[in-house]
């Protein structure tokens, strides 16, 4: 059983305060993956709350993936709790970023991503990129197709962080992207730009793929600037 520096909680939403305190202890390293927490009686006394409030907090922590509870054994910090916190910290930073920040970061990431696709992906994986090309009839479908194409690129790179970023990025820019995709001419251009990227990757040509990605990012940036 680990030693824990616990502060008694007070005021409303006591279960929230317990959740936040335990998450902070995981973040700071005083609670480590695999650590076993004290039993509910001891833990509720240390926090200064009823067992009902403690159980509510533990249930939330379990549903969020920070702890696991073993019947007749006890409560443990999940093995991947630190990784989960790191991913959530990245998500928070992205939410605070400007669109320009996101686009700069995405450009840098995708240039590295297409190199990894060329190095790691099999011919079948690359061929699948061509299956998601095309021009949609409306902005929402185009946005989804755009998202899926870049997600398939990230998937083919075999890097889970690339995949997570693409999902987060497209969630954050959905409103802006849908406005951009209302233009039929722009939708046609997007299809051509994606085709150029996929073709360069299929040819295993890093220089051409890099050029195609940079052109695509410049066109995205140009369209956003025209909407301001």
C-alpha cells in the first residue's frame, strides 16, 4: 500500500475534488501506475468524506480509465494512466491554439507523416488511399472525406500519435472547414491535391510527396485567409 499526501476536501461537489486530487497525484507521480490505493474506509477518512461520495469519485475515475477495481482485492492505478494524462494535456493545448498555430503544426507533422508512410506502408495500404478520393456534393461530406483521407495517411504511417492528432485537429476546425468546403471549386481542388499526394506516395517519391503536401497546406491556408 502506498503513502499518499491527502488534503481533506470541503464544499460542494466533493466527488469532483477527490477526482481532481487523485488525477493530480498521478500527474505529479506520487501515485504511479500499478499502485494500490487504501481501502474505502481508510480512503474516505483521509479525504474526510462519506464512503458514498468516495465511491462516486472512484466510479468516475474508473469510467475515465484512471483506476481499475478488483473485487475482493482493491483499487489500482491503471497501467496507462500517465499516457492518458499526457494525451489529455496535448488535447487541452490544441484547444487553446489559434487556427494558424494548428495549421503550422499540422504541416510539420504531415511532412514527417508522409515520409513514414513511404517507408513503412505496404502497397495495399497505399492503394487504399485512392479509394477515399473524390468530390462530395456538400461541405459536410467533403469535410468528412478530407478528414478520412488524412486519417488513412496517419494510419498508414503506423504512428498512433499522428492518428490522434488528425482526429483532434478535425474536431477543432470542423466549423471553419465546413465553411471552406462550401465552395465547389475548392472541393474540386481538394480532390486534385489529395490525388497528387497519394500518387507521389504510391511512387515512393518523398520529394514529390513533400511538394504535394506543402501545396495542399498552402491552399488550405489561402482559403482560410480569404474567409477572414
